[in-house]
């Protein structure tokens, strides 16, 4: 039963995450989420995480209850999450669902944690991971997928389309076009064609923007 409940929660979490992806006018209409198990299933599911926005958590819990009203969700926000997770997972009250990060997979400190994780790419679980961009999925050395993204941080660029229209320029679709457009803006008198958010960290742009560009190439 516990295995099935985990499948339910992960499926609904993936539904919530996919809701933010949007769709195009030409995309076929989606049928929507259909519960995989009996809606009368009753159970208690323990979740441990670092997320402390309880208002958002309550909203997600209420949406989940629309599908499985008899499943009680218990969420615990752990202090100093990264340091205590391995200890918590080895205790007798280990949670059914827990938060992980791709960086944890490279650390020996979390090997015991991932040893307890399901391989979500296992066909027997019946998950359709094709709805998640492959660059967001993390796999271990054996090709297992121990986690799926519930929420992610995306670094991207916004375009002032009014300026492009004013200067009769096209939005660039490649790096070389970006360079050409920046030169055109500079020739038109714009001192800094590219602006960005600064969080008092000069490494933000040289580290994250190449990663972002490579992921969407």
C-alpha cells in the first residue's frame, strides 16, 4: 500500500508542476489528470522537506484532497535540512516522501538516502516522465531516476519587444544573432543592451547563463 501511495503523491505533484508549463494554441487538448488508484484509498503519508511556505503547502494539500480525500498528508519542515536528512531517513519514523537535490547525488554523505529512494524510471511504476524536459531529470551511474522536479529555478532572459520594434530588429534566435543585435543597439545609442538582476554576486552571470543557454540549445 505504501508503494502505491507514493505513486499517487508523486503523480499529483508532477501534475502541479506541469500546470506551470503552459500550452500553445495548436497543442492538442489534454485529458487532464485521472487518479490511478481507488479514490476511496485511505492512508497516512509522511513528507519531510525544507519548504516552509505553509500557505502554498496547504493549497497543494487541498488540491490533492480533491482526488484522494481519505489520504492524510503530514508534512514536517526540517531545520538544517541538508545536514539532518540522512539521520532522519535512518530513523524508525523515516518519511515516505522527502526532498532531494541533484547535487546530493554526487556526495557520499547522501548515498544512504538515495539507497532508500525509488527508481522512478522503473516501468512497473507506470510514470510517464516524458512530460518533463530531459535536462531536468537526474539519473545515477546505473541509469536510475531517484527524483523528479517538483519545483525548479530557471534562469532566463526577458525581451523588451517595444525596443525591438522601435529599432526594427528581430529577437535573436542564436548566440551570433544576439551579438549582432547587441551591436545594433549600441550603434543606436543604447549603452547597455543587456541588463540583469544583481544579487551582489558577480559570478551569477558567467556561471548560470552559459548553463541556461546550453540547456535550451
